[in-house]
């Protein structure tokens, strides 16, 4: 599957986008401009266009995990983060803005201003309660 207007189906169209690792079905990518705030941040994406995580095949799940482990080993060596935020945004309400499945891999550091605010932060904010 391929989508002509999808940035993750057309990685080579963006000069800043780098493929760091790949396997049979997935890539681990990093974009230069996104390294300015949290160094090492990247994405694991399927090579075939899949709208979201729920469309991944068993092989894509396996290959995503393989790249997640490889990315962690690289990032641990290069940046020595104090933790990670790892997650899928799915659907507009879930924060997905590019509708090609992608797993965020974000090294976290104890000296960053938002240290300690992980994925669960959203469910602990009284201001986020539904009416």
C-alpha cells in the first residue's frame, strides 16, 4: 500500500528525514529538525501505508519491536537518557496528525522541564475530564 501525499510513504522527499534502521517491514527514522528539543527522538513506521497501529500485521508488530530494541540500544549508548516515552497516537482525538501508523520513541532526561510527565499525565489532569 502506498499513499502519494503521505510523508512516511515518501521518506526520501524530505531531506531532513533519515532512516537509521530498517528491517523487512519497518523503519526507525529520525528527522533533523526534531532533534532540537529532545535529542534522539524518532519514529518506528511500517514500510506499507497502514492508517494506524490497529492495522499492523503480526510481522509488522514483531519488526516494530525489533527496531524498538535496536533504537533503545543506540540511544542508550549515544545519549544515556534517564527514561523513555514510547507510544502510538491513534485518531485525531488521540493526537494523531499523520495518518500513517507511527510509534514515537522519545528519550527522556531528568533535567528537562517536563521530566516525569509521561503518557499517564493526560489521564491525571482534572482539566481533561469529559463533561
